[in-house]
């Protein structure tokens, strides 16, 4: 799966997401496990002094226990030591030459041995993909291939994604790219490592013949040994290697030795990569023990014994499929691979089942984001030739029992699971098992409204007033402004959710908007610049419908939770279940719940369980109090450095500005001029790349008594005496907070007079004059705001992606400024 996936934010670290999910798995006792210090001799492993049947091994033929292979490994150590540490550019153990001859017999093609499959990709791809070529990657191609492709992007190589196994879209892209590129490399897996589904090899070979420009690079690590003559893999099980093809595979899985192999249809490519492939020159070689084991394994592959092992594994695979059907488990793929994926949808069900299976004495894997989409979590397991039918049925029978119990415990049905994977519920399962009997005693009631007008103003404001611009009155204005507009991005759907306990008290509440977002909203500015070039022809390129707590025009904590209430988790759970229903109703690709100030561990775990991952948002800025009484006192309250900054950048020019406060106006020309100033800022602000807000909104704001406009006009004699205002700031007033939300600037004299800094300073003075207790300054320009006494607050959001394809497309773009292309569907 696309592990280089970037969930929107340049502020977000992908590694933080992985760490969040890993820590939760560790806390559940299912990640980072270790076997005990006891021998492993077959399908059993020892964990915490308990014997556990292992259904997580990728050594599909069980060759790691083969006596000949173990003896060859030991003999190599005795003869050559534990390592032969030298660059292969200079000298290698003779075992390399022996192994290469054997591998070329297996594949009947030129081969290059690599220390690992990943290093093989890094050695081959930068050499194979010449300048001026194009690369198309399958959406689910292995991360190791994607990582190698990252190395060539700075050269300006054209890189794009195509939806998983969509050969129709692949051919469409080939037809277009062949007009401008002499070579087009399609990169895929032979058998995909999570769901166990294969690539359509026959169709790809047809395309190779049809299009001279097309070349094929494939990673067949999970097909090696178990498919094809001499175990040459799934991809080559029905074909000889194509002259325009390179196949990478692994000796770390069913081959049971270590190392990787590159197999070539063109001997010249094999020779060149062997000479210049970076990791083949600078990385450490395979150790003697691995080389000895690989030679022994290769001989077994060339022997009459291999088909017997393959047949035994194939029988186990067929038996496993039958057992999964017998016990009614939702299997995702029946491709004949040794990898099986039982759908669970929500991570909480996956965690539950894996933990239960471990307690029952069976080790299986959890397939979870980012290796699969968050709502397509599942139980991944493998079978080997060493498993007996009795062991397989015992495991699947236990899984069938535990799966049912876990569904009841987590409140999930088979209908929901199949829907999450976009598969029809089989008729007999629908009839027999779709109801899990998980109805719980209802003590909380969720209420759903489509307008804030249907909710008591007093009750809503008791929850949200002074949190942001989304008190009862402010939301009425937004509902009016973002309805009945001509452009799709200007029409928002509003939903209000309140969960009450049996006494009618609100335990959790939020409001949500469904709107069209630019997928690169929080991407680096140079990425957005590239995407905007594409949008000149297609205004809705890389955009998605997003169901978001709050809106693009509100900031603050949009989710109210009474954490002192004993049922707060159940209340949040009811909100999340309703939000998933709304996502489907609104046909949104993503759900974004924001803005959370700090990490609450119990809530964090609850969000993971329900298919959300945490992302870091840009810092928000708040002036928590205004204890000063005059501009001089304000100035004196700042640090020495900040006083110097204010003196040089603001106070020096303050006499050049006339500041006017405009409360209500219906003067159309004035509002349209302000809108033009806003457009100046919006068009430049690629750091927060959104659609421009509609003029209708500004007209509504100008008429609303809760909003006011700070208008700055330069009065310097050297300027045109008829000069118009150079800046406006739309500010919202709650009982306690002053909130500048929208700014517009005439940049003509900005560099000379520091207009933006002057506007920030005037906001501070105005907030004090209106008697407010705090100022909510929002995102962006953090250093400038902090110089005026604002405090930065870490802000987080939780995101769920129903379809991450656009996000993965966006990750293909290069931050170097080179333009990349992605596939339009």
C-alpha cells in the first residue's frame, strides 16, 4: 500500500501517525512482540512462555527448517567466517558466482543478486529510468518501490499514480504519455502484500506488445518459490520474462535464505546495473551464511522436490479458503496466494480479534493504516506448507468464534464490514449473520439537526460561545452565506449533532460542514503552485468533498465533550457512528475532526479504534488576556526584542495610517472593494490553499452587527490623495473574545509601510477598546503574532479517508519545484 501517503499537512509528520498507531498496538499487546529464548522447529513459537501457532510467517514452503539449507549455512560460516566485508565492486566471495549461475537456471534469464530486495530497487530504478522517461506506479505498489522512485524525482522524472489494477486507466495514460516520452515504466507488485491479490499479468504482457514505449518493473517477492517452474514466481508462472521487463524478487520469504534478486529481460541492463547500481557498490554484501543457505535453496528449487512442496502449499491454500467460507468469515481475496485478509473495517474490531486470537493460542497479523486504508482494517494471516489441515481449521474455527464475539462487543455488523470494503454482502451471510445481537440498552440519545435555528440559542451558546465564530448567531450567517450559490465550492451542507443523557444533559456536541476542499490545502506552497497550474485547465483537479467538524471559516475547538460525565466515551462513540452515516449520505471522501488543543490519551485511543488517525495542524495563536490599559502599557508589557520590532515596524509608521471602524454597511461598492483586497491575499496564500470565499459572504458580514471592519488608509502626502483603503480586517465579536477572521491588503505599499503588521497592532488596540478578554488570532504568520504577545497552541485534527487516492496522488508531486503529473480519473 502507499506508505508514502501524506495526509494533507506540511506540518504533519507521517512518522507521528505511525508512532501513534504503533504505540496503541503495543498497549494492546499485539505489536512488537518477541519470541521466548527457546528453539523454533515448526509452526509453533513461544511467546510469554506459551506455545502459539504461528500464522504470520512469509516462509511459505517452510524451508527455513530444511536440513540441507541449515547445514549449508553452517558450512559457509565454518569456511569463510561470519562475514566477508568488502565492496563487491572490488571482490566477492566465490559463492556469489555459484549462486548467480543457479538463479539464472531458475529464471532462465540474466540475474543480479542484491543484499535485499529494497536495495535492489534502489540499485535498479535510478539506472533504468532515464531522463525524459515517465513512471506510472500502481496505487498499492510496495513502499520499497515507491521509496526508490523518490530518488529519481529530483531529476525531473515524470511520476504519477494509477488506481489499483485499473488496466483501462493505465492504457489511457500510456496513450497520452507516449506522445512526449520515449519510455514509460509501469511499476507494480506481482502479489500484493496485504490483501494477497495479484496483478493482471496477461493484460500487462498484451500492453507491452501493443505499446513499444511501455516497460514493466515488478516486485514479485510474495510469489517467489510458491509459483511457477523452479519457483520463479507468480509473474513468470505463465510467461517467459519479457525483453522490456525487470522483475525484483526476494530470497527472504519462501526462498528461506536472505537477499534479493533482479531478473532481466535484457542482458545489457543486467550488466549495467551490476556495474553502477549504487547499493551494489557501496552497501555491505550478503553474509556467507546467507549465501550458503541460498545456494542450497536454489538447488532444492531446481530439484524434483519443489513441485511436491508447492502442491502441498496449494492444497493448504485451497483448504484455507474452504474453511473461511465454512465459518462465515469475510475474506477479501481468493487469488490463490498464501496471504489471507479477513475484513474487519474499524481498527477497534481488528485489535479486538487479534488480541483474542493470541489468547486462544494463534498468532495472526493486524492489517492497519497506512498499509491499508484506515476503514479497511483487517486480520491478515499466512499459511505455509508446514501447517496441517487440523491446525488451519482449529485457527479458523477459533477466529470464527472470536470474530462474532468481537463484533458484538464493538457493535459492528457484517453489513458494515462488507460496505467498508465496497463489497456486496453474500446472500447467506446477509440472512444468517448480519445481525450480531449487539443492541445495547439506550441511555444516551443523539439528536441531529440541519440548522442551528432548530437548536436553543441559549443552549448552543452555553457550549460554544467564545470558542470561535461559531456561536448561534454566527452560524446563522454562515448557513445563509453558503447556500443557493452558483459555484459548488460555495455551497456547504450543515449538520448539528447533540448527544444527551437520560436527564437531557448534553454530553457531547458538534457541528459539521460538508464542502469541497482542495486536497493540497496544507501542502507546501511550491506543491500547491504546481497543482494550481493544472487547475487552470481543470478547476476541480485534486479536490474532494470533506465532512469536517467546524468549517473552513471557523477555528477553535468544535467538539464539545463533558469529560466529567461517566458516559462521555459512549457519547463520542454515538457521534462518530452518526458521522460515518453522514459521510456516506454526503458522499464525502474524507472526515476531518478539528481543532483539538493538545492530546487527550483516552480520546486519542477512541479515535484510532474508530478509524481516525491524528494529524498536526498549523499552530493556532491566542492572546489569552489583555491586562494593559493603554498603548504605552501594552508596549511596555512586551519583551525588549519585541518592543524594538514594534517600534521599527509599526510605531514608526503609525501616523501614516487612518484607522476607521465600520460596523454595518450596505454600500455595495465598498464591500466589493474590500472583497478585492481579500482576493489579493487569498491568491498569494498558497500556504493555506483554499477556494476563494464568495462575495455573498462579505455582503452578509458587512450587514451583521456582530461583525465589524477595521479599515486602514494611508494618508501620506507622497501618495495619491484619492488613494483607497490599503487594508481591511473583518472581525467577529463574542461576549469575551475578539476574532479577526478575514484580511485584505493592497500590496502596493506593503513593503514600505508594513501594512500587515500595522493591521495586527490595530486589532490589539481595538480588542482592548471593545472590552474583550482575549483575542483569537488563528493560524499562519505565527512569528508576527507572537511579537505582539500571542501564544502558540498546538492544534491537532483527526482524519479518516474513505478514498485516499487523491492524497496519494498529491504525495507524488515533488517539492523541488519540478512539475509532476498524476492520473485523472
